[in-house]
């Protein structure tokens, strides 16, 4: 009996120690926190609740307040939403700790980054990321030749402010340098954008996206006070303009658009404001609509509310917003990249790195390619040059050689592109495979599952290209 009691005690003590260790890892280690989230929800593109873990009282499975009966006074609902946001975003705590330590210790955070003006959007700080131009980039006149370095960003973070003629937005740019420095390390371009109205804001963003489509593909915005109302209004007019918006205590809440897909939204409001009924019904509508999606990541993270009392005390972006942008951009990237739907099939895209980028470390794809392989990009360039010299297009006779599902899909999608007829299946496999390699995050492994034949072709051709006898 004594031995049984001792054994039971040791077993319980061991389990308790494991619980403490696991909790500490989840609280302090970003990779583990992200891994546990993926274990609970699955991969963003194929999300599903883990049936075993769901039986445990983990933060990942906390109920959404919008799933419960609506209270008579929405102030109670806001309090529940605040608790929900803290729990469901608990996996971002390591990132928030790293960020807060960074802004307190960094010196001259923008010293190694280029600042550039883009017509009406001035003072954009660039992360310095590069990628190699593809055949599609050449066709769209984004580059002169295949393999030329192209500048891109994982997203553009915009602090929206109202232009009042005083030039105060320049002071905000200085105050946000530390926050921008951290986001730049993660591959985000950053800028403080003064505007006159929501219409002015949308016009500037639209022009920016059209002229800098590679850099400005994903826009994330934050605003507070009267500027927050302007940002909300722009989202009401054109929700597709934004990937995510963060709102801090807006002067006025406005109703959301109806029956449309909203960007991801994160609201932060004053504690006293939740005691006022006015506007909270609109806030409820925004959150409820943002969560209207079958994907677990979207339905649980796309609409959040947080209560705060220190809006204007800090001269930096709230850590909750910074971690929201970093992590959600990765989820959005994964969700939008669907190999099954041909319309979403893209040969090369920017990669959202799974780990935080270390300070002053830039991703320069061109340099990596020169070091890692002898892949001959000139072969495709020559094919394009032939097109310029020819008066009519003579398709290449590929026959059955290197034919596979992904190549068929890609040619079908670009069937109206005459240039593609001059590129062999062999070169397409090498170029697309190289693009999947650049994307990281196990993308090539997903390709292997979807089309094993493409994967075998690519591995074999890369081995031949890298051979010293080639």
C-alpha cells in the first residue's frame, strides 16, 4: 500500500512538472506556441479542431462570445470579448515579449533601411527583401529579364493619421521608429500616412497598389481616435483594400457593409466606453461579420476586441497589434495559397517566414541562388528573346516528355500567353520547382503530395543541373 501511494505520488508529481514545463514553453518559446496552435487547429489551409486536444481546457478552444446569447447591454459582451481575445491570442505572448524588449533596447532602428517616396505616399521604410524575377514578372513588365532582383515585402504596415496642416505626422514617424524597426525585421514595409478623408486614403492606396503591386500586395493599417473612424469608413467603402485593420478607440463607430467579406479586424476600446451603449451595436456587427467564415483561423481570429486604458501613453504600436500583424499575415498567406483551385495557382510568391527574421538580416533570393545551385535561367531568357525576333509563334514540340498535373494546370491557366509556348516542360518544372523552394514552409512537400510526378522530375532535373559534369 505504501509503495502504491509513493508510486501514485511520483506519477502525479511528474505530470505536474510536465504541465509546468509545457506551460512555460507555451509562454516563452514562440516556435512551440505556434506549433501547439497548429496541433490544435491544423494547418491554416486545411484547418480542423484536434478531437483529442479539444477535450482539454486549452485557450485555443475557448468559446466565442458571439456564439452565445446576445446580452441586453453590449458592455457585458465587450468584457467577454476582451477575455476571449486574451486567451485565443495567448500563443503570441513570446512574440510580444520579444517586441517589447526590442523597443526598449534598440538604438537607431532604421539605420540600415532605405526610406523611399512613392508619389503621394512618402517616407516608406523598406525591409530590403529581394526575389528573382520570373517569366510572369517579365511578361507583366515588372522586370526586364528573368532572374533580375525584384523588391518585395510580406506586407505594408500603415499608420493612418489625419492631415491637419501642422506636420504632426512627422513627429509620429519619429515616435514609431522602434516599432517600425521590429516590423522591418519581419519583412514589412512601414509608413505613417497623413490623409484628408477616407476617400483620399483609398485613392492613395489604390494608386500605390497599382504602381507597386509586388511591394503593396498586402496592406495592414492602424489608426486611433478620429483617424480610426476614417479607416473604418474606408473599410466600409472598400473592404478588399485591406488584409487587416487595427482600430484604437474610434471617435465614432459606423455600421459595416452588408454581405461582404471583411478584412481581419482588431478593435481596442477604452474601458469606460463599454459602459455606453451607443456604438457598441455597430462594433458587434463588425466583429460578427468578420468572423463569418468556415475556416477556423478566420472565424476565431478575424474579429477581436480588447479593452485598454493606456492609448496615448505609449509612443509605439501596441504589442498586441504587432503580434497580430506578424502571425495573421502568415495565416492569411497559407489560407489564400490553395493548390487545388487553378485560379489561385501561382508559380512564385513571397514567402512568409515561420521564424522571426534576425536583426539586419535580409532575404536576398538572387544571392542564395548563386550559392545554392547552378540553375541556368538563361535558357528561359533565350526563349523569350526568340519571340521578339519571330514574326509568328511556333510552339515547341514537348510531346509527352516531363508532362505532369501541375504543368498541365499551369499551361491551362496561361493558355492565352503565346510566350509560354516557347518554354519547354523541362524548364517550367525547374523554374516552378525553384519558386516552391523559395516559398519555404514545407510548400515543396505539399507539392509532392499533390503531384508526385512533378516532384520526382524536379529533384532529378535539379540534380542534373548541379552536377559538375553538366
